[in-house]
C-alpha cells in the first residue's frame, strides 16, 4: 500500500528557519511474507541558520534484517552529507557516509547556544556488515582552520578502524596548530 506524509514547519525558534519534508512510501510483503517498507523524501528542503538545504530524492528500504539507503543526500551548494548503501544482520553489505565541505557554523543554528563554530569539515566512513564476526568500520575525517568562539583551534583530523582480531574500535585524533602537532590521542 502506498503512503505519503508532509511535514511543514516555520519558526520553531527565534530564527527564520523553516522547511517542508515530503515523504512517499510503500508497505508490502515479499514472496517469503516478510514485511518490507520503502520510504523516501521527495521535493523537500530545510532552512537552517538562514541557508536552504535540499533533501535529494532517495529511497530507504527496510526488509527483514536489511536496511538499504539509495543515495540519501542533504545539500546546500557544495556542502553535502551523503548516505548510500546498506547494512544487514546476516549478509554482506556496506554503508557509505560522506561529508563534503560542511561549514561548521551550521552547528550554532542546531545547538541551544551559539559557540561560534567556524571551519569546513570533510570525511568518509564505511560500515561493513554482517554484524558480529565480520563487522567492519573505517573512517577518516578532518576540519581545516577550525575556530570555536573566535579562538583558533587549527587543523583537526580523526581516523578510526574496527579491529576484527581484538574486537575493538581504534580512534586517532590529531590537532595541528601553527605548524606543530598540538595534540595527538589514540583510543582503543
């Protein structure tokens, strides 16, 4: 059965933020009588911090223990967050997450207080399924010229990897300020 929903909002706070999210969906059963849901945004936008963010048409499907996302993207000019791929409990798949040229000032529009975030973030993450013994994660992200509250933080880089042998996540964080490594941390 087909379904559709529209959410419109205007002025939820003291800002001029507003938006319209239109969803189309489908409920069905496959040949093995497993319930499947397919839903996706259509012709949708959100105004955040005075900037228009478009939600690209995409499809998100849930069937049994599998979730598939077909090119879910939210974008404002060159800024983009993209999620594509899938995850499953018992079969192989990969979910890709990508952040391109995200201006961190948007965080001030989303947080209850303005912290004065400045900088541009980029990153990628890959999550491999099935869950359990073959779970995989690889991520790499960074932000050049980060400032918080007007204070120069510098260049921040983060990398992470799931270690199958030890069943642990390892994360490295480094901060470069004025040509030197001001901070390095590795957690596992």
